[in-house]
């Protein structure tokens, strides 16, 4: 705020609130980290301060890698997410270009449909979708998720890219077309390279949204080792005894890292993307 | 003004003539539909079709493992309106998605205002404080699962050691505790989303306006109310609607923490539908899912109006 640079004011207006938020928002992660390194005996000892580490162990992580299918689940998640991201990105680039760049009857309606499709939650569709997946013989296969994740990825990325394509000056394309290029050629050689940052961030968001998905993965792909990481962790690592918490928290830490890194670089784009269609209109 | 395609790309006056396929694709409407086809095909097959199928299923008595089933009209819905678990589910979902909004909004607004300052590591803090919203909910809920554990909750252990309580806190063991526990974790997850959205809106607040108002002797509160708030009003409304829609249709957090228990007292639509599906009762399960639709549709239409009005 203007003119309030004394330390006391800054402490009151900035550092104290900041500390409150840091504790409130990061506390569960700190707790996961502590537990994931805590020796099993200390975990059960209710006489010591639970927030402190009196010993240190990698046992929970070792257990995760050696005794569970954690690596396989992670690989599954990776395959599904990359597949769905590529498929969605290709479709979204085309939709984004058509809606952002071309003028045609029904264009407005299509834009509205894409936006509304983004708001359709998996909880609304998962029961009939399970039947569709089974009917197409995709149940338990990677394809079951690679084909269903785009239902929420395409609307999101299409909407985001539509806004992005609009920010690229139309004159560039027109100049190429005056020089004899077809529209498709102009799109491919002039517009795509300029849209690359937008495409990249749309890709990152598709990746993280796919990585975070839970319900479809739980219903369509949860047999044997064919599970995604969140589903595997929740359905196989939570057991009846109390000793599972160490490996559960270790899995939580490891599962958080990829998306945390991906998002931290692109978060500003994400938010502007949500309202992109609006603000760039 | 409008969100969607507004200005016609002016046609080039003169150009060399492409031939054949290229020329057909230079006309905008056929090209547009051709480009949109792959995406729309996937959406039709895996979204529109299942939606229709879901509405149909909700009007049948289909059970998993039985080949025969009948069309029974609205009987499933009639049954659900009598069903005490469903009634509670509806109430829970509203509490879960509306009661938590003011908390998310106020805390998120506060966080946005704090993060809007320049300070050391501000970029780092921005990324870090977003974690609750970024990390897969199924994963972060695991931390809450242990924090709420009936035996190993660190709060129970600590408070007992300090002599504040005699027995462990039963976070997830009774309906009211469990709902409160779910709402707290839900607020925790939602605050960063509000914060980032509002933070993006704050960037659009003209700093000179603030300085001018400050010079005129306006208090911090008046400056917030008369300078900042009008600028971020729409983004606040939009993020609120987004949050309500997502929370209304949530599944992960409730599934991991309570699975709708104890005694079916903390279900939301998603978990109750999932549970009925597990009981093979597909018709009723689909009816629970479909019941969300009218409410979601209202929010979606309102949200659409705001997003289109946002300029």
C-alpha cells in the first residue's frame, strides 16, 4: 500500500497474514513430509510430540518402491495422461482456431457449447460412461481414459486456445494469403509458431488435469496393476492396520511433485486462460 | 463486448488463386466445421451420448448382471425423494458447496491482497501457497485422512499430552464432526483458487487511482471498497460460480475421507451415486447423478452470462 513502508505496518499488513496463510495452507504437506520420514515406532508412540522427528528413515519410501506397484501406477498415469493430452491438444488447437479465427454460421453457438461442456462434471457422466466404455471393449485399458479425459480437456484447452488465437494479429495471416498461401498453409506456417506459448501452456494444464483425475480412473481402470497412481494409492495402500500411514504419506509427497513443478511455472497463464475468451473478446 | 467470434476477418482484396482442395478450404464455414470435427466427434461419443444414456438409465430399473430391465418413468426419482439418505445427501451437498463459499472467498481475497505486495520470494510464495489447489485432491486428502485419524491424529495426541482433552477427538466418527471436517478440508483446497483468480483481477486495478484516492485522504478500507472492488467484482463472481459448480460435483475429497459415512450421513451426490453403482443398482445410481443436472444447469447459465459480459 502507498506510503506505508515502516516496518511495523509491513509486519502487520504483510508478514503476519503471510505467516498465517503459509501455516494454514502448507501445514498438511509439512505433515505428510514429517510422517513419510518418521520411523514406524515413533508413529505409534503417542507420548512424544507428533510434529517432531526423533528419528529418520527412508523405509516408507523403500516399501513403496519394493513392496507395492507404485512405480507401475505412476507409469500408467503417465501413459494415460500423455495420451489424453496429445489427443486433446490436437483437437483443441483445431477447435480453438476455428472458433477464434473463422467466421461462420453457428460459431457463437459452438463457443457456448464448448464452454458449457467444460462445466459438465465427471460425477454426472461416470455411470453411463462406464457402459459406453464397456460396450467399446475399453474397460480396464489405457484407452478407456485416453478417450474419456478429453471430454473435460478439450473444452478447457479449446476455450483457452480460442482466446489465444484471437490475440495474434489477423494481418499476418492475410499477408500470407495475399502472397498465395492457402488458409491451411498460413495457419500452419504463420499462426502455429506464434501460438506455441499458448499451446504449450494448454498442454501443461491438460497434463495436470489428467494427472489429477480420480473418478473415471477409479471406475474405468482399476483392475490388477492397471490403476492410475491416485487410485492405486487410495485403494491399495489404505489398509486395516495403522502402519500404512508412512508409505501413504510418502506416496502423497511423490505424487504431488510432478504437478507442483508443472503448475508453478504456468499458474498465471492458467487463470488468464479461464477468462481468456472473455477478456480477449 | 461478446466473448465469441465477433469481428469478421476482413477478406484480402486480391490474392493468387489456390487450386482444388485448397480453394474449398479457403471458404470459412466448411473449413471451420472440418477443423472442429475431431473434437466434436469425441465430445459427442463420450459426453453427449453418455449424457443421454444416463437420463435414459435413470428411468429404468437396470441392475448389473441382469439382462432384462424395464422403463419405469420417474419411479427412481420418486423413490429418491422419499429416501432419507438421498434427502441428507442433497442437504450435505448444499452445505458442502455453499456454506464454505464465504470462507473461501474471504480467505482467498485476503491472500490475494497479501500476495499483491512486492516482497522477497513473492513469486516463490505464490507458487507454494497454491499447492492445496494444484495437487491431486485424492493425494492431499490423504494428509487430512491422517490428521483426522481417530487414533493417530496429531491434534488428539498433542492435546492429550497437554492435558486439554481426555479422549481422542472423533473427527470423522459422527455426522456433524465429519461434515465440519470435510468442509474444513474443502475450504483449505478452495482458498488458493479464489486467491489466484482475484490476484489476476487485482493486476487490472490502476495504481494511479489508488494513489490519487490516498492523496485525497481515503482510508484503506474506502480505497478497497471504491477503487479495488468495482474492478474485481466480476472476477469474484465468476470464480465463486466456478467454485460452487466444482464443489457441488465433487467426489474425491469425500470419497477418501469418509466414503459417505458414518452411516451414510456425509454423502454428496457423487459418492452416493458411486455407492449405489457399487450395489449394482444402476437405475437409481443414474437417477442420483442426473438429479444434479438441473441445479448445475442453472449455475452454468448464470456463469455463462457473467463470462460473456466480462469485457
